[in-house]
C-alpha cells in the first residue's frame, strides 16, 4: 500500500482527491494536514464524504512517513517541504502548482500523462499539475506539435467554473502552453491567445475551442489523433460534439475535429475541470509513479446521463 499525506487538506481539490483515493486499492491515507481544522472529521468540510472512512484533520506532520506527499496550495510550508524533499528514499511528491526551484533541488516533471508519460514512469520523484484552463488544450494540440504541424497562431477559448476563471492568470498560461508546445515542436513560433469565460451554473465543466491554420484534410488529422492516443486510456477522438456532462466526474478528454474552411482547423474539447488539471491528474500521476495501471482508481462513470441519438463515436 502507498502511504499518502495531503497538505492543506481543507481545500476543495483535496476533498475531491480524497473522494478518489478512498476507492483506490493501493492507497492508505495517513495524514490530512490542516491545523486550522484539527480534530474535525473531513466530512465537516467535504460533505460528500459523509459515511466514508472517518478521516480526521491533523496538525501533526511526519514527513518521513508517507510514500507520497500531495501539496494543494502555495505556502511557506509547501515551499519548505519542496526545498527539503525527499525525506526518504523513493519518496514521491505531487504539487498543484509549479514552483521556482533553486540549484540542487529536484526539478518536477509536468504531471500530464498524455504529454509526459515516459518521464513519469522512469524514475521521476516530483511532478506538478498545470492549470485546468490549459490541460485539455495541451492534450488537444500536442499531436499536431508532435507531427510538426503547428505553423500559425493558436486561439483558445475556454469555458470553466467561475472560481477557476477568477484565480487564473491568462498571461502566465499563454507562456506556459507556448513553452510546452515548443518542447515538442521547436520550430513553433506562433502566438498563443487564451480567452477564459465563466459558464453560469457550471461547477465542473471544461469546454475548450481551439482554432488554428491547417490545410490537411480532416481524415488525415483524425488518423494523427488516433495514432497518438491509441495506447492512452483517457484521451479520445470523438466524431460527435460532446458537452462537459459527457465526461463529468471522469478523467476523460474528448476531442472533436472540424474543418470550417479548407485552411482552418477547429478542435472542440470536453473535460472535467476538477479532474483534468486537478484531482484526477493527481491520481493518474500517482499510478504512473508507483507502477500501477493508469486506470487504477479512475475507472469512473459520468455523474449525469443524457440520452442521445445513435452516432458513430
């Protein structure tokens, strides 16, 4: 069993992560560190966990004990943990932020399997999860970069829950996605433009629309996506347009490919903003770090069901 400690366990994404980990067959949660809530059960803040194992928030922190440390927000404590990591051999760490690292410190890998799976399974000790505002876009555009097909500006429009939009720095995300795409295609010199908007009554959904120039026929582009994600478990090319309710509470990312004009490529992407760039990616990296199948603890059903006419998926 992998012993897991959650730091700043009072955060909403920590609660979402516990929801997944309590059903993960290889997990033992040993610490929910939240000094301001010490002695209270986790269900006092995360009501959806009522009736589950009665984990108690603690102000005790023994960093020698866990096999995996999860950091949920930037703080002086988190920075100190990172600077002294690892506390024992083979220990792993996942953070929901990217930190500026000092010389000699272990540098984190991008915690996104669709872009960086090899590094995550080949001895990496630390990973960071980038924003839910760009994770689906990265997954959608990465195949084009791998085939050297990014030759224009990339315009990205994202609809997300309001709390994510309010706390997102668009400029830093534009820089981040440009940097990551250039790792896959060094010749890419286009500009990345991101527009974020909050959807009313949207608590989980992530809907991304990506427009760029590309003259290849749809059929050839579809083959690229099917080839790229053939051995991945959560990224899928979909021939039908999907809403976020199709993937809500799951790790799936659905990508619809369109050509509005012969020279324009439109990618429409559906995901769950609490999972991709959040709790689902934490569990996904956990599995890769410890040699488990990617779907362990993530074989989840959608939380809503909307009957549709039969279509070719």
